[in-house]
């Protein structure tokens, strides 16, 4: 049996810097998938012992082959298992018995392969639970530490590209993406510190590995490629630890699915969906989420440049200063920047006057158009040096036209020289190359300057770099026994509006004067002053009453009320003959105000979220919302109000009467506290009427669903 030290190294060392690695199932053919890890480890100079295990051979790729782990004398901290699924499970068991602390499993056919695969994964996890061995994968293409030559992967891209040491670690649930980033990074001279292929995350996951990697000295930031969020609490810990060390996390997430919307009964569920919940999760934890794939290669470096500028300059204005050698290209990127909400600002008057005194005309608009002055080296360098030295410049965006392709060295030289001479005090810089200009991109990358080949990616990168924020702290919630009791009293999983209204009452959210008339009870004696009113059928089976014809507005007298009730009962019976009708709810009409919708939902991946959007029956049509992890604090609720375009009117847009934003923010906060009650699945107010400044808010319709007993 292999001799192993009693002291097991830390997880990070086992994964990326093992004292010895076993390749179980290694092939003699270096071109085969199972032969690649040995080949790549040797080609990249990994110094620790590597033990190919293949009981059918005496040698593998010219090296001694071992029949089993028991033949190995030295310590083994990491085993890469290159066998098929069932054999791989047996190999993990053998590793656990031999005291190997970490194993990576290449095989597929586990949780992604139906019930048979789920059973295999359960067997694998049983071994993990009983032995304490840690498993990367299954479906993992391996792990790489570029700085020490530990290139233990089957990814074919490594056959063509020898990785060079860089500054960013890549954690990917897709093994193929490792090669994609490696090759695309090579084209722009961007290199990486480490790669980890996460696979199914049966045991080790992105959060736990990321938290271990935050102290990896060679990694200054992290790039994530995610297909799903499996353990949000671990990712949250990773994000907090990375932020504490000044290491940004940039994520690209797939999985834009409508499944969550299909399962939701509330308008909020249909409006928000699972992808908005993922956005809220990343935003809450200070993780940059990109939509453009190549932003994964541009944002890490630009983010570090922005942080460096903040330290040396004190601040970086949230603006972009665009210097363009081509009018059309400048307009192209400026348009995209504006669409991302980035202000494009020209030179301040002092800098503009300084250039004019030297005979350099740069135009008077928001773009600094050097094409007017003739883009030669001295002029470009002078203009660019002025821009990056100007403390009013946020991020300097340089746009280069056809010359970047025709004369790449001459075209990028003034930019590279100006940045080098300005040193640490320079404004952050990104260059947008309008043509396909590979050499220009390489030269800029080698100088540490971010280059972009698409206006969409350039604009997204700038917008995200300017809007960084630390992870937000979740507020502590003191649960209310009154709220818990109001939820518990409800008979079914979907509360009637009367029952939901009682919950809102305990949260301090105002409702109109309301009278509940149970089935069989006579109508109360409403006087003329009580009208107009709205009437709604009370039914847990009719969450959207408008569709069922179960609501009537602006009823002016008792006779009209009686007619409306009969008509609604008939309409509801036709809409859903099985619907249980418990009575009628009569409410005073609320005049004026603006309709909004606030709703709480529970996303299966990230948990409870709270959303704000314009309200009413058309809420689903506009998809204009701001969504955050719930609960939220008051200042965050105010930020949500600012984030919804359709609510500009209540913010006083163009002199319009301001709504009671403070009362709205309080209602958002109060509804978000339902996140603390695990039996509340969804809660929604639609509409909530926002009255004039100082006049409060009123919840008109409310819906609440709790989990099945």
C-alpha cells in the first residue's frame, strides 16, 4: 500500500500542488484522452512524482506503469481517474482506502444521465461521506496550476498551447470552456494562473474551491463559467472572502430558463423568472455577471486598472471619455455605452484649452475626435496623455480604425507609450478595435492594455467596471408571531385574499376599508357615503380574478353591488366550475395614485427575492423590474424604486407630482421580511397604489402561497 504522510495538505495543495499524483487508467497513447494528462504534465515541467497506473502494462509512454496504488511508495495527494463510470466509482473507493485525500473523476454518466446516473452519483457520495475523500467531478476535465506546471487535464487545447503564467484563475462547470478561454486569451496575450473543471460538482463545488483559491498567491481574480448555481451559500462565502482580499469575481452564467416562470402562480414569478433571480444573487454578492463571452477576458484586467486608479487618484468618475480616430467607430461604441447607462463625457475645459494652445483640434462634442487633427504619433500621444492625466476622465475608451489593421505597430505605439509614461496615475484604458486587428490586439495585451473587438463587449466591460460594489450585508430579521399565526391560520396552500390581507395587516401595509361577506350572510347596510366600492369573490382557486371575471370596480350603490355579485359568481363558475367560493370582499375604491407591483418569490437556486415593477394587469407585458435578494434594507428599497424605468413619474420626472417613495420603500422592506418564513413560497401585492408625497400607499389586491404541509 502507498505510504502517505499523516498530515494531509490543505485542499488547495491537494488540487493544484500535490506532492504526488496518480493517473489511474493512463494510456500509453499520448494522443488518446486518457493519455493526455501524463503528456501535459511532462511537457509543462511538473516536478513532483507522477504515477501512471495501468495493470495491463509495464510501461506507459516510456515510464514505469504501476499495477495499483499499493505499489507506490511515496505520498499521493491527488488521483486523476481516467476510467469509465462504474470502474471510476471503484477507483474512488480504492483511493479512499489508500488514504488519497483528493480524486478527480473524468467519467460522465452520473447525475446528468437519468436515474441510473443518479444512483451512480449516490454511490460516489456514499464513499465521500464514509471516508472523507474529496472528489472533483465527475465530468471533470481536470485541474491546472500554470505556475508550477501541474497541467493535469484531458483538454485537447493543451496539445497546441503551452499555458503561460497569468493572474486570473478560471473555475468552469464546462471543461470545454477552459480551452476556449485559453485560446482566446492567447490571442490577446492574456494568461491565467489556474484552471479547474468542476463538472457535476457532486462533492467539491465552485464556492468551496473558490474559497480555497482566494489565498492562491498567483491569482489576483477569478473567472467563473456556470451552467447553474448549486450551492449559493458557498458561493456567497467565496465572494465575501475574495472581496476582502481585493480579488474580483467575474461570472458568465448559462441556463436562461422559463421553467420557474411556468411554475409560478403570481405575476411576479412570470415577470421576474429564474435569470433575474440569478442577476440579483450576483449583484448582492458583488460578483460581476457578464452577458458577452469575451467580457470574461476584458473585465478582469480593466477592473484591476480601475481599482488601481482609485487607490492612486482617490476616485474614478463614473463616466467614459472616448478618444476616436474614426468618427463612425466612435459613434458605434458611444451608442453602446449610452445603452449600458454609461455617461460619455468629453474633456474638461482646461484640458481642451491646453490642447488647443498646442494647435490640436479635438471637436466640441462629447467625443474627442482626433481625426479632425490628423492622427499621427505625436498628436495621438499628446491627446491621449492629456486624457489619461485628466482627473475628470473615468475610463478612457480609445477607438482605432483601419490603421490598426494596416499599420498595427505604428497605430498602437502612442497609446502604449502614453500609458507607460503616465504610470500608476493614469486613468484606466480600454481600446476598441473597429477592424479585425489581431497584431494590434496582441501588442496592446502585451503592454497590459485591455483591447476589445466588439462594441457590445467594450461597452459592457466599461459599464461593469464603473459600477462595482462590495457584497451587501443581509439584514437581520426579527420574525413576528402575529405574522406566523396569520400564515398558519390559512386553510389551503393558496390563501384567499381575505387571509392574505390579514398577513399584510401584521406587516403594517395599509389596505382600503374592507368588508368580508361570507357565503349565506346578508350584505351589510352600506350607506351612500360608503360608495363607490370594488367587489371581489374570495377564492383560493382564483388567484387572478380579472381573468375569471371575479372582480368589479366602481360600484355606485347597493343594487349595483347585488347585481355585480351575481354576475361574478356566474362568470367564475363558467371559468372554473370547481373553484371554491368562500364569499365576497367589498373594498372602498381608492382614487388617484400610481399602480405598482411588489412581490416575493423563492427561486430554487438562490432563494427568496423581492421585486418591484409597474403594476396592474399589464405587469407581465413590460418586464420592467428591479429584483434583489430578500430581505432588503430601506436604502436598498429606495434604490429599487430608482431602478424601474416605468416608475419615473412617481420620482418626479419632468415636474410630475412626486409619489410617496418613502412609504413605498417601507412596504417593499416589510413584504421582503416574509423571506424569513420558510412556509411562504410567494407573496404579491398587485396593485399597490402609491399616493402623493406624504399620503402613503394602499394594497389593493394581494396573493400569498405557502408550502404544502
